[in-house]
C-alpha cells in the first residue's frame, strides 16, 4: 500500500502474470512478498500460456487456451447469477465433467467468479447428486453435455441454475475478445481476504454415514499444493498420467493441481483402462505429446496393471523393454488412498524397477506424511511429515472437568520428539498446520468434534512411530471401509440396503482383500419366506448407490448378534466370518 511509482506497478503486474523481473529495490521486495498470498492455481496460468497443460481424448490444450475459455465461462456464471460486481461471494458452483479439459475449465471459472467449486462424481446415481446439490446449497451447476440430461432435471427440480459445456469445443481456438482479462483481475487483482475464502468442497463419508462436505480455503489449497511440489520436486518438465476420479483429493490435488501449479502437462484418460495405461507408460512416439514421467494410482489400479502384464507380456525381451523404459524414463511412481500390500509392492518393483512411494493423506488435511523422493522407502511405512505439516500420535482421555491428552510422538518435517517411556506405543494420528481444512460444510458440531481441545485434527486412524518412520495400523473406527482408493461409510451402505424389501437387518464390514484393500461385505438377515442372492442385490443397488459402495460379497444369517444397546460388534463379526491365521 502506498507504492505508486510506475516501476512498482509494472513489477506487480509482471509478478501477477508470472514474468520474472529482476527486483532492484527493497520496497518492491516487501511489496511482492506481501502480495504473494494472492497466487492461486489458475492465476499462474498466464505465465505458462504457450505450454501444454492438458492432453485428453479431444486434443491438446495450452494453459493460455484453458485460461481464456475459463474467463469466458466465468462471465457466463456471473450473468447466470445476475452478478454485476464480478464476485459471486463464495456461492457454491457444482460441476460434473469427464476426466478431460472441461473439468479444469469449470473449476477455474468457478474460482474466477469468486465461487466455491464443488466437483460431482460422474458415477453417482441421481439421489447422491441431488444430496450434494442440496447440502452445499448450490447456486449453479456446470455440466458437460454428456451428463446434461441426468443433471439438469435435478437442478430444475431444486431451482438451481445450470450451464452446459461441450468438451469437444474446448480444443478450438477461442473467439475474438475472449482473451481479455477479467476486469477484477486487471485492476486490483484479488481482494486481500481471498486467501481465507472458500475454494473447494470435496465430499467424504464419515462415521455418521452421511457424506460431509470438506471446505478448503484458497490459502489452505495453496499450502497443500506447494508442500507436495517441494517434496516431490515437481517441475514444468513433468508429464503425469491421470486416471483417477476427480471428486476425491488424490485425483484433484496430487494429480491435477500440482502439475498445473508448475506449468507441467497432464495426460488425462477418460477412465482407467489397463491396456491404455501401459500404452502411455511405454509410448515411444513423442512427436506431439511428451512422454509420461510421473504416475500415481491406488493399489487396486496397480493390481490390475500387474494382472494385465502377467497375461499379455510373456516374452522375455518384452519384459526387459518394459523394465528398462519404466526405470529410465519415469522419475516417480506413487501409491496412496489405501494400504499397499507388500507382495504388490515387491511385484511392481520386479516388473518396473520402481519402489512405489507410499504416502498418507485425507480430504481434511491434504497430504500429511510421505516417504522420501530420494532415499530409502520402507514397505508399509508412510514416512514423515511434509513441509509445513505437524503430526502427532496421541491418546485422548475425557475427564468430567477437562479433556486431557497424552502425546506419544510429535513431528514436523525437520524433527521428531518421542515422550520418554512411550516408544513404540500406538495411538490416534492427529494433524495440525496450514494444510488442514476449515470446516465441514453446515456441520458445526461435527467440525468441533473432529478437533482436539488444543487444535489438532483427529484423523480417526491408529498409527505408531518406529524406526524413524510413521506406520498406519488401520481405522480407529471399523465403520470406514477403504476399497479401491475410495473411503466408504459402512453406515451409508447399511442405510441404503435396509430400503431393500427383502432385507430385515444388515451389518456391513470391510474384509481384507489383496486387490481392493478391503471388500464391502454385507451380513444380511432376510425377511421371512423370501430369498436374496448377491446378483439380485447388486442389480437392485445399481439404481440406489454409488457403484464402488455396492457390496461385493453377501453373507446370509438367521440373526445378527447385537449388544443390549442394539449395536453390532463388527470386529467380532469380522473375526467370526473371516478369521485371520495366527490371530
């Protein structure tokens, strides 16, 4: 404030557009430092204008093209919501797009308009989509034409305005005038308070069984991105292959926002296909699209890639070629969102020469722990805290007058302190730092209960610190099932299954599985005089539930044991039907 010289103004505009200029005065250094928090993902795009941002099934898209189209769409949003100020003031903008450039355009346009982006899941049935639109109190939904029919009818019923995008038109040249910068961006940049304003709501399932909207601010999102960029050494020369869903943190943060932050390229496949992934990883023709050198996935995807390899790559010279290309041309391969079985890690290392980098994160905290980019990676461990992240393992005890907490271990990226006499003790993993979310949308009590009295977020995961690393032992609650990279609430599944006319009682458990991490298994008591098969249950559930939450196994019993309070001991249920050797 108060710097009015033309040189300083020029320097600020160059900084905003990402142009590196030598700074020759201390006043400019202080000024630019003060304004650095105004950098968000899409505001960096003009500095990479001619670089390739997205490659999808429709073509190649530069940062400049995506930026221009996003600006145009943001004006459509402002008109649709009758907003003349250029700022829709954190109204929620939902969007449902395929895994292609349309997703980026919708996300950026929501932010450029001053809104909070809420990505929807393309595989969710109508009731789930309607729940999200209602819960986040959406003002507008942007829908790619493929999904228009199923979404616009819901929006009309709820009185939510909508806009339709055409993915195929995004690769065309922008219309004249569409490259004009948004008035708000060309004059004063973002308001100073944008760093604390909502940017993104991602929905996750909690132990209540109802999906919860996790609200992340622009500043928090920036911290989540930059800590990963620093730790995993992202650069503009990276090319990542994207095959994950775009309504979960893994697909949004790790695989999209990180590369777009540094000016890298993201190759997006519409859906996971083992053959297509292998083709991209092994592609030798780089005349139009640069070679993929970063890959991230969930254990289920690695399992399916291994299965494809074993079936189709049988000749020795082919195996040697695959090992050589992956080892020499790919710099980083990461696994996350679920525990990685050690036999799978060993097999992948044998096939590709890569020891998968395991990390730990949650929708509420971004990425919190990671094995090192360089140095030893211990199978089963999730490493140590990311830059700017604090973690601890603690045991909480509530007294009548004051909650108390025994800290076993506390760490940041530089050091770890272990309480004497408590080495190797297990407890709940808790996280604190600038990357932690702001709140659960419209759930003040849930938000309050998810933090300790001294401000640490309670992950609900049991962990231990040993041999200089953190290890995740599993959910503190058995009501969250991790299957194929998804976190599924058992209570959510039970609630839906109880609507089936033949089901009298149900308990849903997660059964350990090498491929999926856990399988959703339903223990069911049927109504008298009727029967139920797994096939019949799946057929019915497809119209009611998200596909990844549908049970893959059905156990019929005469009665589900419950305690006097009516609760099922799911640990006992799991041990009874799926006893583990030696336990």
